[in-house]
């Protein structure tokens, strides 16, 4: 009898942690449903906190972030959405949490971080993206075109140590879309374009960027013949490359230029804002040991 009893006790000890976790998560689910049925936001928040304490889960973190954002508590909201990302079970749910985090970052004045978060959220969300996400990204892009992106911000977005990975399934090279301005229908930089290229050069020549090379891809809007737009996009990318190498000789040999013409439009509409957002130069970090080029 003792010889049978000991293995049985060992099996109970081995199974118990799993049973305990399952019970905690059942309690967490009950608390989450109580949060949904609560009469006011504060009660909902309290039930969600209990749900998370019992069993951290995406639904509770995501709802908590929405409630904090509605109350204007932006830092707790950003933290909640970050935790929702960490507990997301699918690319769709992680994209939703990342998109909401981007909304909060935008409201906090961190527009560039918001733009990157929203771009990635739209990229990873199965098509079609929800209307609120597409709208938030469009607003963030419009705002970015009103400003000269500073070197420090460009460097932060292109940091070689911050390749974005979502839920262990996807890896994305650091990249940034820049509104480099040219003379109308030409490949010559205007005054604003020169200022932006100067900031770009300062970013790419920083010490943290030395292990990397960069792909510069020009894009046009859809007006005009497709073949003409392809050539124009190539010339504009080559203009940016040449100006960077002239001002920052340390970048010589580290830059590649390409054009995509109108083949990768951000927006297919016909208003002037759509055309503005489509005209851009995309900079992608390419490790020098990796011959593959980013196509997006």
C-alpha cells in the first residue's frame, strides 16, 4: 500500500499548480464580467484590477486601458495597453492593443512614437483594419507632414537595437516614412526638403548607426503616367542619397536608393491630402551583413 500511496501523492502535487491556475483564471473571468456590468467606470476599474490580479488576461488589460483613456489618465492607459499586448493571443488582438497605445501616445504629445505604433498596428491587423485605427493613423501621418522630424527622433525610430517583434511571430526592421519635400514635379529639394535631409543625415551618422546600412525608397502619388512616376521616384531617392553623401561623407557606401513610383500608395483617394501622404521617402535600416532589402 505505501508503495502505491507515494506516487499518488506526487501526482497530486504535480497537478495542483495547474488546477490552482485554472481556478484563478475562472475567477478572473467572473471579475471581468462584473466589470462589464458595473454601473460606473470606477467600479469597472476596480473589478478589472481584481481580474488581472487573479489571472492577467488580454480582455481585462484592454478594457482597463480604454477606461483609463476615457478618464484622461494617459500614463496608466498606455501601461494597460502595453500589458494587453503582452497577453494577446493573436496578431489581431496584439494589433488592437498596439493601436490603442498609439492613440494614447498621440494624445500625450509623443507623436512620432504614436505614428510608429499605429503604422505597425495597421500592418499586423488582418485586413480590413477597424475604422478607428485607420483614422488614427491618417491623423498621425498628417501631423507628421506639418513638422520637420528632428535627428534625435529619426534615430530613435531607426535604432538598430529596436527591431520590432510582435508576439514572437513577426520581426520588422526599423523604418520611417519622411515627408521630404521637392520642387513641384521635379527631383530638386526645396528649402523644407533640405532641412529634413539635414536632420536625416545627422541621425544616420550617429555612432549607434555605424553597424547598419540604409535603403532609401522614393514614392509618388498616383497622378501622372505610371512609367513617369517610377522614374521620378528613383530620381528623388537618388537626390536624397547624393545630398546625404555630400553633407555626411561617413555615409558613403552605406546608402542604397530605389523607387517604387505609385505602386505602394498609402491612400488610393483623390484629394490633395491623399496625394500629400503618398509622396514620401521611406528609410529602412538594413544590417550590412544582410543583403536582403526591405520591399515595403
